[in-house]
């Protein structure tokens, strides 16, 4: 019995999960989350954290602000953080990694750009692109174009920096609390204890009358575990074809989007969910400029909205800086666009089935994803657009 459990534990936490299977899991969990209440995005939870901090300092006034431990987006993000931490501990992969000062600056500046871009596009690369495209919103495809251009520009800057200003990011990195290969491994025991606490938390929420909040936390934990064990990353889906030519994450992201789109379409077509839900008025400048800004930011930071959170759970201090600046930047930018009236001029809310029919809308998304995957695969073979 012990040997059998040990083998299963090794399968789960002794080696990375297959990227294709994880893509299917991500899409499936997102469909279930949408059926439960709303699809996944990281940006509004980040902004809730920023609003909470800035309201406490008297900089932002939000009389309708919910506490982070009660707001669904915040709980999803907290779950992703905890899921990444639990999975890293169970796999003995947790360590506090402090990068050189230049990398910390890039993490902070990249997070700031992500916060600004997420406000303009009405969501991050998860909510504004992945979930919005799945919801058959034209804004999602618009943000996809902006993310691709932003990833390309961000990568060109990193190459320029490496060639001309390598001292900006030079210096010794420091690592703390890394598991010792020669000593006993205590991290799995800590991870198991933390997992037990996480699983008990929804019951605590339920006893206080907040059942949905506990469920949101569990959904976030599921995402965090999947991402940490598979290293599935939308940043790599956009960046790697331009950097190394690797297209594995691009193909996985395209597959996940097709599955998620079919699931969302079924929920909307059967009127289980409102057809206008997650269709943002950003089809235009908002999606394009927001996606471009976010794409540059996620490339500089080395993590997107979701990627920054679960990697922070692994102990990546650069991503801690990115999360903090994402939250504060998003909160301040939201206040600016609301007060200036810019929020009303970012684009139109276009539900694709209303414009081209259900078959045309689903077919368009599938066609775009297939073209994205095939284009990245062709580049993987020929390296025409790859820097390395």
C-alpha cells in the first residue's frame, strides 16, 4: 500500500505534468467556474488588493469596496497563490529567490504596465483575452493581437538590454529556504499541513454564511496547482515563438481556448448564462492598446496576471514586486479612466454570434486558434521569427 501511494505521489509531485493534459484541465475548470458564477480573471482581484491598500491610505475612495477575503476575484487569486505554494512544497520546489536589483525593477515596472493594460482592455491576459475570447467577445481577439505585439516589443527590449546594458540586471541572486538534497525533506510535510488548512477554510466560510467565497478559493487553488505542476504559461505562449521558437505552450494555449470556447458557447446558447456576460466594451483601442501595454509588461516581469501569482507562491520575489505594482497600478489607472471619462471610449461591446451567428463565431475562434498554433509550429521548424 505504501509503495502504491509513493508511486502515485511521484506521478503527481515528482515530475512535471504533461502540458497538453494541463491545458485541457485549465479550460475545463474555467468552464465549470463560469457555470458556477463567472469566468476567471486575475486583474479585478489584483485591483481589489490595490483598492484596499490605497483606500486605507486615503488615496482612493471606494465606498462600495468589498474586503479582499470576501471578494470573488481576490479569493480566486489567493487560491492561485496558495495552490502554487502547496504544490511547490509538496514537490520540494519552494525557495525564496531574490534576483538582482535590475530584475526587481523590471518586475515592478512590468507589473505596473500590466495593471494599466488590464484596465484599458477590461481584463488581463486571462480575463481580457482567454475568458473574453471563450465568451465570444470580439475584444478578446483584439487583445490577442495586442498581446502578441507587446510580447514581441518586450522581447526586443530584453535582447537590446542583454547586448548593450548587461550590467543593469547583473549581480548575484540569493536563494533562501531551498530544500537540501542531502538532508531530510520537510517541505512535503509543510505542504500537506497547509493543504489541510486550505481544504478546511471553505467549511469555515460556509459556517459564517459565505458559501460561494469558499468555493471561489477552491477554484483558485485548483488553478494554482495545475499551473505550478505543468508550468503552463500564457506568457510563454506569446513570447517563446519570438525568442526560442518553441511552440509547445502556444499549441497548448490554443487547445485550451478551443475547449473553453465550446464550453462557454454551450452555457450561453442554452441560456444557462447571459449572452452578454464577459463581453467587454473594449473591441477597438482598449483591447489593442491595453493588450500591447500588458504584453510588454508581462514580458518584462516574466509572468502574466496568473503566472505572476502562482510563481510568487513558489517564492519568486521578482513576481512579488510585479503583483504589488500590478495591484497599485491597476487601482490608480481605473480611477483615472473613470474620472476622465476615458472608460466610455475604449471600444464597443461586440458579441460575435450577434454579428456573424453562432456557427460563424465559434468557427472564427477555432480558425484563429488553429492558425496561431500552425503558425507557431511552422516557425518552430524554420525559426524565421525567432531571436535565438
